[in-house]
């Protein structure tokens, strides 16, 4: 599988399958959520289930140009649009983008959707956005430096990058033990990709799910700094699906500004 793998094409098909399977991150918000957002009562998540602090956002969302980056699924984009933002959702999965389109049609929201690889935002002119909102998704992207460079390019001076990502240390553990919720067995080195596994092990642990990449904190946080961003906030949350949450943060979220 690893030879000549087109990770973009593979993960596009894999996330389309996740929509069919009802993955929780493919389930669109209901009309009650967008109705509350229209009234000013809104929240969205970057990591886990904790709402992003409101002071991470501009004081007023009305008219704010937001790029929901690799953020399809009918969740964050429609909420931000209902709260008054000018929202574009960019994602690698047509089925995920269709979720946003469904909510937009149902609730009369203006949400633009664009299909593509998060490393290539050439569909957008420089300085097009005030905010890039990027929930945990770059774990499905092979390399991050182009992502941060493109985010910097499409943001206006003073624009914000809000991103969530997995703790790379999660990937050192044997997945069979984690799935059994028994113990933490160290098995892998970082950086890690699910493509590093023997095919039988990968199929057992991940099936035909998306290819994942651990990335390092240097690539995640250092990469944002190298692209020119100034980091203003960092927070963490436990992983919600396995026993690592008892001992360590599973997710990090950062807020950065484009000078």
C-alpha cells in the first residue's frame, strides 16, 4: 500500500466512507444549534468537546471572513455562519462538504464550500481571510510546513489561526491494548504514520480508515512560528476515546496571529 500512495486521494475516499458510517465528526448540527447561534448563543470546538474560549475569536463575528480549514461535516462552519461570519469551508472530502451544504440549505445560511488539499490554498487570493479555523485534521496530512505557509498567506495582517492537533505521543502506544482499554504498551517511535505498520496490523487497528500521521510538536508549533505566526494561546484536552486520557493530554489547541 505504501508505494506510490496518493494520500490525498486515499484519505478523500476514506473520509467519504466515514460519512457513510456515521462518524461523530460527520454529523451536522441541528436547526436548534444554528437558531441559537443566530441569537448570539454559539460555541464550536477545536479539540475534544470543550468549546473554544470566546476571547480566542474577534470581539464580533459579523462580517468576519472565516476559512474553516479541513473542517467539513456540517458542524463548525454553519455555526459560525449563523453567528454572522462570512464562511468558506475547505475540505478534502466531497461527502463532508455536502454536510455543510445540507445545513446551509436547511437553515438558509450563506456557506461557500471548496474541495481540496489543505496544503494548497491557491483557490484563494492572498489576504482573503480574517480567521482560519482548523480543528483536528492535520493528522491526516503528510506534511505541515505548506499548511502553515498557506494559512499565513491567505490571512490578512492581524488575522488569526486557531488550530487543534493530536498529541504525537499518542502514537507511541500499541493500538490493540488501547482498544481493549487495558494498558499502555509502548510500541512505536515518533514521528509515526499508520503506513509504517505491517499491512495486517494496519488493517486490524485502522481498517480502511484514513491514513494518520503523528507529526512532532516542532512541526506543529514550531512550524507555525517558522511560517511567521506569533503564538498567543495554547491549551490541551484529554483524548476522549481511549485510556490515555487518564494520564496525558491527547489534544493541543493553539491560537496564533499573523503580524
